[in-house]
């Protein structure tokens, strides 16, 4: 089976022909022509001598989708690669935000779930969910080189009731937990909330076993990520095995059945596995 390569819309000949026809139609009278020039002028960088911009033409795309005045125009630098997706613009120190949203976007099931949620209050109580839908839609469909995630940054409200500061680097694990807490609160349906949690949320059992008596203490705990140690580990499977193999804690722990200090072993077991497992790594 041969997979057809997608055509870049702005370089497709029929599409370009129609665009030229529209431009000609807008230039049939002097008022329309001046309005068109004004619109094009907005794409050019504003300097001391704007006249040379008109004489040199329009070329390289710069930040904020303005163009550099130069005839050496490379059109492919203005659009995303036909084999990939757009990137995300770095707002300042937002590499943690960009990397997390890129990973979430590439989870096709999660992307589809977010895009298919109904929005009743896009500008208010569901603003973050709405902006996430908007971002995923642009990342999926846009032919721009990158997408601006400013709407996301404005919509993620911290536990101090303020938007995140894009000039301050944030711990990605902390941001991940904040983001999912905020997103879940904006999903209306109880069933949808449960589905949302199942994508990345699971459950572990913490077991405490005494080495001197048969008593076992168990406690269920939800999780959205498992911290994995990578030092000396060759694979993720080795890291996960180390996570659940147990830690011996010698003395100093009171036995709840007989009043004495006993040695115990602390185990973790994964009981409910999420659709996608997030495993932040640590060298400690």
C-alpha cells in the first residue's frame, strides 16, 4: 500500500492560483488596493526606512510571523515539514510546558479525548480545557512552523490563584500535576472524569511486612507518575523492578500487634496500570 505524501497547502499550485485570483479581485479599485497594501505592510518589520521593505520584497519569516525584507525567500522555512507537526513557541522559560504538551499531543487517544469534550463556558470555568483543545487542533492541522501556546500559559492557574510566570522555569513534574488537576476540574461529566484519570492515573499498594511476625499492613494510593531511578539501570524495566523490589528498614519501627521495635520491608505494588505510564527519572 502506497501512502500519498501530504501537499503543503501554500505551495500547492491550484491553491496558489486561487489565492492570486482573490488578491487580484481585491485590487480592482484604489480603495481595495490601498487596503491590501496596508494588510501586507503589517507583515513587514517596522524600521526607520520602510520604503526599502517595499522595494526589496517579502522574504524570510521571523518571530511572530513577520517577514524580513529580502528577495531571497525560502518558502519551506515558513511552513512545517510535510513529514511532521508544528513545534511550540518558547514564551520565555517554558521548555517544560512545551515538552509536556508535545508528549500529551502525541498520545493519540488522549488527544482525541480532549478534542471531543463539549465546552459550555470557553471563556470562564472551562478556559484551560478550551485552550488545550485549540492548541491540539492547531498542532494537528496547522502548516505553520510553530504554534503559540500563550493561551495555555494564561489559562493554567497556580495554587496561589495566579497564572504561571513564563519567565520562571517550573519543575515539569509539579506542572504536570497542576495541569491535570486543573483539567479534570473543568471536565463536566463524571464518566469523562473517570476516563480522563485512566489515561495517566493508576493505583499502587504500599505493603509493610514485618520480618519477625506474619503481620502485613497495606495502603492503597493513587498515582499519576512513578519516580524511577536510572543510575546503574540499563532499561526502564530494570528501573521499575527496583521500584517494587522492596526496601528493608532495620529497627525503630513499632509493631502494632506486639509493642516492640522490629525490622520491616517496605514494598510497592502496581495494582491498576494507566493507559500511559509517566515515569520521571532520577539519578539519586
